[in-house]
C-alpha cells in the first residue's frame, strides 16, 4: 500500500464542471508534486510545492489550480477542462534538503475523464 | 537530444533469465538516479535509487551507475512473469530546481 493517498480514484467530469483532486501524505515530506500521465508516456511534471509554497509551475494552463493547505495535503482544483486533459493525475511527495535528491513516492493516482 | 533516453522496447525475456534495462542521460551534473516500475494502469513504484558509481544490489535487482559515461542500468535476475511492466529511469537534474526527469520507459515482457 502506498503512503501517499489520492482521492478519488476515478473521476468523470464535463467541460463546465468544477472538481478537485486530493492528496494526503503522512511521511513528513515537505515537497509535494502533481504529475500528469497520458497513456504510454512518462509522467509529466505540473507543479511542485516546497514547504507549502509553490516552487515550480511548468506553464500549466490556469484551468488547473493547485493548493497546499498544509504540509500533509495537496489539492488540484479543476475548472473548464478539455477532453485532452483526460489522463492519470499523480501526486507524489519527497523529503527536502540534503546533498542528494530524495526519491519521489507516488500515490495511486486519479484517473480523470473529461467528457 | 532527449535528457533521459531509454529504449522503449518491448524487451522480451524468458522466465528465469536476466533482464537488462539501460538508460543514458545528458545532464553531466546529475547526482541522483532512480528506477521506477509501473504496471499498466497503476502508478510508478520506486524500486531502486543509486547515487554513486558502481553497483547497488537489492534482492533480484541490481542498479549500475557510470557517471563518466552518463549511463545507468537495471538488471533483474531470475525474471518472473510478475516483473512484466514498464520500467522508468528517472534522473534528478542539477541546479536549483532539482527536477526529476523521466525517460520514456522500457516495456519488459517476461514469457513463462
């Protein structure tokens, strides 16, 4: 079982809907990430939060809005999505600091379908 | 040139054989390297981290790193059908962002 929990596991939404993806970790990690993964492609970085502050936004369209309410929680708010936004959305967390990079630990993902 | 390159495969090996997965990277300053396994429809699962030149063994898995050649590999001994998955090589970039760059992944098929 993963220590990063994502809800919901599946989500179907229309292009005019507003929905949110949620992610929670209790490993004491201070970096949290949102990735998007299309079929047969590697994960693609969207956002990084370090110590609850947004540190990287990979030029993601504004219809995706991240939020980090505290060190354990990460949300991704969705509004006016397009069918091409259908994908597996992955949350991940990692430790901060140190001279070497800490590995990312992924949640089970949310399978999003935009109709 | 892609930052992290892997042969997409599929790599097909018989059960019990050694599977060898390879990865090259372009950022010479990278210091952290990871292998993830991803089953179809599931999320990536970390199986190995390696930071120093040489070999690192964990059970049936051995990661090998050669920074001079900018090359990292994963060996899976005694391959099992349950090892059939996509294996993602990931390299943490040097510099302030420390972004994790994924290769395209190699699909491994272990035939009984």
